[in-house]
C-alpha cells in the first residue's frame, strides 16, 4: 500500500456518483433496456421529470451515460463499460 491515493480520484468519483439509489436504479434500468428516454424512466420510477433529469446530468457529467437528441426526445444509454461489470457484481443475474 502506498500513500498516493490521489491516483484513485477518478475511480472514487465513479463510485460516488453511483452511490445514490436513484442513479443506481437508472443505470441498472439502462443496462437492462439498453436505451430509453426520461419519460420512460419517469413512468418506471414514479419520480418527477426534474428529479430524473438532475440525476441523469450527474451521470452524464461523470461520463457514465451518454445521450442523443432527436427533436424533443433525448435517448440515454450506458457509456462506461466498467459500469456493467460493477452492476454484474452488485446484482448477480437470477436464473429464470
């Protein structure tokens, strides 16, 4: 172990952004659905659009999700492949 903890700053930021339950739920949902818009998330999470948009902005700022605008609709997807591996560990797939 060394005292150069600053080299872990990016990883710590990733974990910090994912540590909120709503953001974790959004990311898990995006991994399952691959792409979706805020209206779909709002319907599933039963949260105000403004709240979901705020969480998505934090996820975008951390480069966890990316988006594409077509007219008024914005579609989101997971942009950081490390997130899939992390969620596979946190939420092991259940046999159906």
